[in-house]
């Protein structure tokens, strides 16, 4: 059981030559105090299921409790059918920069057009260099939480 510390940013453009992982995810309990998420992850013809429980974030939105475990794919598929619709669909790319791994999520479906990058840190005050594709920081902005993208999809936002 660990505390997750991460910061989230919008990006200017996707870096080139990256291969991604396809994800479908839904929420069995989509509450700010605790979220229970189910996800399937597909890459290179292999598929796995993941169950995640996340606690409420701190005031900055950077840190919160996270428990994650792999589950059988058939269970994940069944649990996704019980989740509120639509599911979150995205391709995740990993980008290494300055000894950190950036996870870049390109959303599809009702959230098509939204692309965000997250970086996991050791502490909230950790200093790091941002890659040149990073734009505005959106850490702690609730509308960018995956759970909120179900209730208020990116396609419904007014620019």
C-alpha cells in the first residue's frame, strides 16, 4: 500500500515514435473519498486486468493513497460491464526524461482530443525538468480526473 504523488499537465503535441498501450477503464465506486477502478490493459496482443482503489487526494491534489492489484482478465471484463458508461478509453504512452517516466494519455471516444501527461514523484516538493512538449499544469483540477471525465466528458466542454 502506497501513497501516490503525481503532477498532471496538458501537452502541446505527442512526441513521435512511441508505442502505446490501450486501456479501457470504469469505476465501480466513483466517489472523491474513495474510487474503485477496473481497467483492462492491452499491448502487443496480451491483455491483463487491474483493480485499483484510490483514496481522497490531499489539498494540493498531488498526493493520495493507492492500492493496485492484477486480476483475471475475464473478471475485469465482467466488472467493466457493471461500471457506469461510457468507459474511459485511452492509449497510454511512456516517455523517459530526466530520469523520470512520464505517462501520456491520449483519450478516445467521448474524451477524444484530450491529451494529458502525468509524472509520478518521490515527494511533493521534488524538482524536475519538464520535457519540451509539456504545457499548462492541471494538477488538482477536478475536471481532468479520469473519474470526472465520465460525468463530464471532454467532448462536452466549451472551449
